[in-house]
C-alpha cells in the first residue's frame, strides 16, 4: 500500500503511561537519533548476555512475554507517534524496502528488535562469534525484510511491528546455525587433510 494514498499520521490521545513507552522504546534506547534499531538490537543482546537468560527455560518465557508486551506497547506508541522515522531509518527504508508500510512503525519503537535478537540467539551459548554473527545476520534480515517479513508489516498495530522482526530473526537464527555447521564441516575437512 502506498503511503501517499494512506498517510500514517499520529493520533492525539491521552499521554502514554511511562512503562508503555519504556518497554516499547527498549529502556529509551529507541530515542537515539540514528540507527535506533541497531541500538535496540544491542539492548536485546546485552539482556540475553545476563547470566542464565540464554537458557531455554528462562528465555522462552521471556520471549513469550516480550512478544505480547511488544504487540501492545508498540501498537500504543505507534498510534501516538505515527510513522516518525529517524534520518537513518528513512534512508534504509527508501534504499532497501521501497514504499512505506501501511501502518505506523516509528523509529523509537525497538522492542521488536530486542525480542528479535532473543529469537536470533535462541539455542546458542553466549560466545563472541555466535553473538557477532547472529547480530549482523539479524540486522541484515531486518533491513532487507525477505518474505514473509515484508508482508507481515501490513498487519495492524503492534502485530505488524513485531512479526516482521520475528521472521527476520528466524532467518538470522537459521543463518547462524548454517554458518557454524559449514564452519565445523570445513574445519573437519581441513583437520582430516
């Protein structure tokens, strides 16, 4: 849907509760004026690195809670802020994604990147190479938005905001696994030579 046909404007409403804005903006990291999605992803990585968080029994409930809190809070902030983008986000969207999404997804909302990093890292141990590869892969897939990530943005409210990052993070998780399987296979061939 072309943004010129249906512009996404902010709607004047009551002030948002502090906790809603804090969650949606990733402890306010979304207010960093450039590359807010990257900083939101970094917040997600740092939270994942807290001892014990990476274990499935801790991470899975966090993912579920983070996703549904993200749907609610990102939808609330998007309804309030409209499709306000930072300059870097506007450039990335123009270069890699073409037309604007049908629903608001302001740059300050980064809970989707936080949850996305948790999914990208799900099932991995906290090692430098794993963290670095998953981080870069997630940022790449989040910017490029291969299907069904791109079409999921059309879902209303926080659903579209969260689900495109869920798909991007699943791709990143798979890519990270594939990279390490390939690396292990190549090292095995090299060791056997």
